[in-house]
C-alpha cells in the first residue's frame, strides 16, 4: 500500500525541498543585517519575496528557529555572570580557564550551545545563526509567537504567473489599527476612519513601490537558489 506525503511537494523531492527552504530561511534571516555596500543588497530589511505556497511552508520553519534562539537567551544571560573579559590565552584567561568559575560558566552555557548547534544543523550558516541568536531572539523576547507575516502581492511572477507574497518579520512597518469609538462619536469616528483609510492607501503604495524595486532582485535570488540546489 502506497502512502501519500502530506503537505506541499512544490514539484520537488524531499532533499531538494529541504535544501530550498534552508536557503530561503538563511536569505530571510540575513536580510536583517543590510550591507549597503554589498552587491545585490536587499533594499528592505527583514523580508523576501517568494510564492504564497513557499511563504506558507517557510513560515513555521522560521518560527521554530526563533523559538530555539529565545530558549537559549536566558542560559546565555545566566552564564555571563561567570565569564571573564580577559583576552583569550592571556595569563588571566588561563587562570580563569582552570578555575571553578569556568566550570560554572561552562555548565550554565551548555544548554544555549545545544540550542545553537541545533539551529546550525538546520541552517548551516554561521552568520544567519549569529543574527538569529544575537538579534532576533532579543527583538522577540517579549513576544509569544507570530514572529512573521505573509502579505500577498497583486502582481504575479513573470513566466509562470505564480501568485507572489512578501514574508517578513513583524515589528517593522507594522500598521496600528484604529480603536473602536462609542456610538455618540459617530461623526468623529467617520473622520478617523477616513484618515485611517488614507494611511492604509499610503502604506499600500509604499509596499508597492518597495516591491517594484525588489521583485526582480528577489526573483533572481530565488532562481539562483534553485540552481544551487539542482
């Protein structure tokens, strides 16, 4: 009896699909740090453009990685009290290395290193792991979930007319929803809703402009990733 594989296959076998999403996860995480002097640097931090289907598959992968980084953070902070500021291999550092304080530091840090190794096994990219544990874990420290969002784009991908979407980290370019007002303030509410609608239109135009600048770049990036995987 043959068993059907659950989830989206996206026209790829298991190993190819895993490699593709690893590369996409690395690409998304690395956009948090933009090197403006680098060639083909992303114009907007914390987002990539892909198809809706791929964005939906990528989202839980990113969410789990951020959860790993957040779990490591308290262990790293606890270990900091036993650390030393001495330069490595200096006499002071060697004394610390042979002390009970080092043993305490090593034991306190061990869980954090375990989480970090698990993340590296998924990403295979040191820079992406550094960003994940040093920046994203701190950014989402007070958030319990929902670290990313998916925004569908009106334009379709050239070639196969695939429906495209932005997947990005929350916390930047967030829209504040207008608060509900009482019935006695209907006229004032109407004015506020009109202003809010104008702001939303402006926001949509902003996304459209950013998208127009990054769509070609993102498509090229995705094609290059698929070429590497092949």
